[in-house]
C-alpha cells in the first residue's frame, strides 16, 4: 500500500532530515514509526502525503508515485498532522462537508459516516459550533472524522494520540483495527512506545534521519519490551 | 515596564515584517512601501508649495495635521480589531509576568509607529514647503517635529476606542464577527462621507472669488473636519505656546486615559471576543454536496466573511464603489462635484467612470492574500486530492463573485442616472468586468510568488504583506493610468484606446492564467 524507496530529504539550509529511507507498509498493517524529536518522522510523513516536496527516492501509494500522480495518491490517502490546525472559521460539520466535497463522497454515505464516527467520538452535538470554539482534542476528533469520511486505503497519522482523551484514544485504536480488518493500512508516528508495542504489527525506528530497524514487532522485540529494544538500538547507534 | 513594552513591540513588528517570507517578497514589500512613500511625500510637498504660491501658506499646518489625522483614523479603525484585540498570541502574552497595560501599550505603540511613519511622510515635506514660503524662526522646528510626533496619538486612540466599543457591543451576540464587520464598515463609511462632506463647500462659497477669502473658507472646512488642527495651527503660525502645550497634553492625556480604561476591561473584552457561543446541541441534517471547485470557492467565502479584519480591509473598496455609485445616482455628477469639492469632476465623467469603478474593484483583490491566509491550514490544501488548478480557480472565482456583481450593480445605477451613448454604456459594463478578471488572476500570481504563511494576526497578511501591497497597488495603477489617459484622449482615439485596453487586459489575463495554473504553492 505504501512503499518508500531510498527516500532522502534535505532542507534548504543543507540539513539532511531523512537519509536513504526504505520501508513498505502492506494492506492490513498498523505500522508504527518511532524516533526521538527531530529524528525525521514528520518530514517522512509530510513527504508521503504530499505536503513536502522531495528530490531523492520514490514514494508509492497503491502503486502510484506521489510525485507523478499526486491527486490519485491523495484520493486513497488520509492524513492527520500532529497539530490539527483546521479551518477555524468553519463549523465542524461544514469542515467535514468541505472534505466530503473534495473527496466527492455521496451525500448519504457522507452523512452516515459523520454520524457514525461523530457518535463514536462523542462530538456530534458540537459539530454545529465554530471550530475556533473547540479544544485541541475536539479539533483532533474532527480531523479524525475528516480522515475517515472517504474510507481511505492508507491512513497516515502524526502523533495521533496526543491531545485525545482516554476514551477517544480507545475508540481510535478500535477504528484502526477495524480499518485494517477491511484491508486498509495505517502508518503512524508515535513517542508512546507502549501504544506502538500493543497496537502495531510492524514498527520502524528512525534516528537522525536513518532507519535503524524495521520489521514485525513480535520478531523485533522477542522476549524484551519495545522500550528496551528502542534504548538498545539508539545506544548502539551512538 | 518600558523595556518590556519595547521588547514586545519589537517582537510584534518583526513578526509583521520579517517572518519566513521569501527575501524577494521582503524586497518587493520594501520597494512598494518606498514607492508609495515617495509618491505621498512628493504630492504633499507639491500641495504645500502650491498653497504657498497662492499665498495660502497659513493653511499648511492645519491642512497637514487634519489630512494625516483623518486618514490615520480611517485606516486604524479597520485594523484595531486584530492588532489590539483577539490576536493569535494573546493568551501567550497574558501568561507572561507582564502588566496588562504593558501589553496594550506595546500593541498600541506598534500601530502608533506605523501611523507616525505615514504622518512623517506627509508632514515633513509639507513642513519643508512651509519653510520655503514663510521662513519661520528656529522655534518652528521643535514645534513642527513634536507636533508631528503627537499627531497620530489622537486619531489612533480614537480609532481604537471605536474598535473597542464595536467589540464590546458585538461580543454579546452569536454572530459577533458579522456584526463587527458591518459596524466597522458602517463607521468607516460614515468617517469617509463626513470627511468629504465637511471639507466640501456649499454653493455660496463657490462665488467667493478672492483667493484669500477662499483660503479662509477652506481653512474653516479644515477646522470643522479636525478641530485640534486649530491648536497646532496657532502654535506654528503664532508660536502660541499655550495652544501647543494644550495640543500635546490633549494628545498624550487622551492616550493615557485610553490606556487606563482599556486596561480595566482588556481581559474581559478579549475573553468575550475569543470565547465562542457554543450550543453543543447540533443534530445532523441533510448535507448539501458541491463540486470540489465550488467547495473551495465556498470555503473562501466563509474565510472572507468570517474574519472582520479581512472583510473590512478587502471589502472597503467595494463599499466605496457602491457608495460612489449611489451618490452619483442620487445626486447627479454636478451636485456630487460640489459636495466632494473636486472641481471639474463632472466634466467628461462618463469617459472615466468605467476606470473609477475598476480602480475601486481592484482595492478588493482577495486573491493577492488568500493563499497566505491559509497559514497553518496550508497542509489541508496540500494533502487533499485537489490539483493546484482547482485551488487557484476556486480562489479566483470567489474574487470574481465578490467584485463583478458589485461592479455591474454600480454600472447599472450610473447607466440609469447619467445620460450616455450606447458605446459608453457598453464599456461601462465591459471594462470593470475585464479588469476584475485580470486583477483576480494577477493577485493569484502575486500571492503564489510572495506568500506569507507564518503570521499571527491576519493584519500582517491583509495590510502589511508584500503580496497585498503589490496586488492592490498594481491593480489600482492599472486602472489609474488609463483613467488619466482617457481625460486627455478625445473622440475616436478614446474609443480605440478603450477597445485596445479590453483586448490587452483580457489577453494578459488569459496568458497569465495559463501560467498561474502551472505554478506550485
């Protein structure tokens, strides 16, 4: 579903944020992308979803290149950034309807999905209010519904659990499992190793822009915890 | 307190002018500022020199103060909300160990400094003109300089009080933004209408032939327009120190009272403005669908009407245009000429009307800022399955839907009221439409080339960014130059010129559009 091949990203001031990264996310995967602050997670994610341009390597979504066919790739992708800055001058429902229009989701299906996920995340009652009146968590919930409105084949999330209340976090995990059961793939970054360990069937650890380890979570961790593995590989790379 | 105040002001001004805007964007902005300042300074000097040549140099001090104060008042009303109230880093600033008064003073001083710059650009050349004709003593210089520095205090404070009162009133209502916009535009229009009306002369005045008497009549109009100008005038002309210190005390005292009063209510005003009327009882109804293009266009409309700073500043050109159209339709060109006091305005007005409409339309060029206003939301457009062409088309379409119907309405009002030939009527409609299309595309191009995404207040984009300056001035000069040429051209030459302009602007719009849709944002 997502194939990153020899991807490198260098910023204008010469800093190499990501260096020759290669990984594959298959349909049904919940893929955790782990690394410390500034490791290159967000740069990779933003390049995957077409927010950032890049010059080296290739990123394929559902077999198509994000550089050559961006619109086709984005049609099957959903993205939620670490900070859900969504249009504050719109109400929640108008924002969701805007996203529905862009993805050309039929009205009936759109309404069903907004109702379903709105109720699951307990935000339907507030969808008529302006987004500027929302808390961080409420914006996160609306961003999440907007990502689910077109049933994406690939969902890319940057630190999705930050700002969500405990119940919404559980709901999100259930939604992720449900999506993967339906053949979609999820690629997300996180600092919370416990979440990654319990939720992800595959993980990748990135440090200073370079991939250190990647693969199936169970095989990589073996008998030890992901926390220990993370500390080990980070120390080894020093 | 002083250090913290200046530190906050410095940070705010740096945020407005530096940011991550591309270097050439900053160069364009500085070049635009410089160009406008040089034009204003040259014009001011010529006005002062002209008054001196007509032996009316005694009018210069009052005129200089009145004109800068009214313009300062007019433009500060439009930006008080957004600079002093409800700005993005308000919560962060208030969490610092700084007095509320210091925060207000820093925000106010940044507005004051910008207004002082404008005041200096007008008053320094006018002062030079006065010196040339009157050869005043050494005492003139400190009076003029201190007066110039105090000049923006009164109008900036008055404008901020008006802005604060609007906010206090509107924050009680659910649709506070809409009310704020309506009231701000309404009050700004009243200031504009009154400043024209008060400075104009009645029919009897026109009969006054003697220049000196005419000067006295005009001086009376200036005093009516801005009463504190009397004090400044006495100080400069008669070295009346009582008037001078009264003027200084009035300006500074008024500012200090304002600071104290706003400090008392600042937090509650901002809280009222930034806390929203949440109902939390929404029931999902039918959802209307539209094409991606219309969705982008509708989003632009919501952005425009949802932000009073954006609506008032970019909509003021259209309001002025409609007011002008209504005034022309109601009063007719002859009466309007006397009212606004622009001699000879009614002669040959039919030739220049299309360009006047086009020029005012160009002041409402939303495309030159709409991309920058995406700011922290830019990721949405970048990550959605929208090709850049649809994004640009949606933004251009909104600008056209905003300007073209208003232009057609004004053209219609004028066509009904003023006798014109079929040719003139045809071009009264065609020229504003073609200009609206061109400026919408040009604005889009400028904003793609000079974006500013890292803003904390919409004012930094709408009022101070390179793209807004370049877009609005390019649009206005694009209409102003043909307007001046039309005054010179006669008969068939004028007609050929109009056809040429329509073809040129239409052609430029087409080729620029073909280029724009290929650009990345």
